[in-house]
């Protein structure tokens, strides 16, 4: 049997909306469904699906966040490693740059600590509490001055 023009006018989306709204609201669609075997069969299949519940192609996700994140760490790690291998030169230069920056930072911290400790020991050995130096001399170059110091 070939479908007539009236049977092919109604789309499955219109039937889905009609079924979801409780099979009411559109008198023209109701009269069409009453006379169309294809539309009645489609609505019957929707009814049977609703009774059986949703069928998932995969297991339902667990409620635990720890379980959901279990797969994420290996996947992220694999993607990161793949990206690092794909761009070898860029990866190597980045690692070298981070290593040089860390070494310079450590060197500057050690140098500053060593200078401070050396200067502290020097002041303790000399036995004075106040150091007066000409303006503009290193290592303690400063703009702090004592007014009238030239008269001493």
C-alpha cells in the first residue's frame, strides 16, 4: 500500500510533540491520527518505549566524583604525552628554559643570603653598630643621609 498525500504530510517531530503533550491540542492532527495506520503505529511505539523506560547504550554513570574522575587522569596524561612527543623541539626548549630560570633564581637567592651573612659577620667582628659610608659607594648605596654630618 502506498501512502497517500495526507499520510505523508505529518512528520515524526509533529507526532513526537503531539505525543509529549498528552495527545491533545491539535484537532487536525487528532483527526489525521484517527485515520492513519502509520501514525497510530508510531504513537504506539512511543507508548511502548515510555513503558519500558529509557534504554542506555552504556551503563549509567556512578554518583561518586572519585569514580567519575578515575578515567580522566590517564586520558589527560596520555594526551599530554602525545602532545609533548609531537612537538619535541618545543618541549625540549621549554624544559631547558624552566631549568635555567630555576637555576638562576636559586643562584640569586644563595648570593643574596651569602652577602647578607658575610656583611653581618663583618659588622660583628669589627664591633660597631653604625656604619657611615660616602654617598654612592657599594655595597650599601643609599640616598639616606645624616644632616650636618660634614661637621663631625
